């Protein structure tokens, strides 16, 4: 985790090797340091992304930038789930102006 140029706290959500929703939810929970009670479903992900109280402490005052890396394999393996994930990201950003979610187009390394 680090800071982006706009001052938002940056979190990398690396989906390398993820091929299903459960894997995406596990990676999101780890990357965002979500509480144990995180429900690992689409609604819970949307709620967590738009709920500043569960964001990393450094992001609460500055905003949060989630950079989704190596997502292409997941998108190919589960295209409908990937569409839903993108809808969740868009919805959370609409609800929370301090949140930005971007898709990295290149490799993470």
C-alpha cells in the first residue's frame, strides 16, 4: 500500500491466478484488510468499498485508490462474474467520491 499522486491511499488488488468469485473475495479481503465478518459476496464488497469505517486507517482522511492488477485471467475465466465485479466497483465509486478503482492494463511486475 502507498499513496497516489492525488493523495489517495493506494491499495493493490492483485487478481493473478484468481479464477472464481471466492478467490476475488479472498484477495479483496486481504488487500483491503477487511474485518473477519466481511461476507464475501457482491453486496458485502460494495458495502465495504463504500464504508470508510472499514477502510485502511491511512485512507480514511485522504481517500482510497484501489488498483486492480492482473485481472484479465479472471475476466476470461468468469466473464459474467467479472461484469458483476465491475458493476460493484462502479456502484461503490458512485456512492463514495473519495474512492477510485482503476484497472491496470499491464503486468504488475
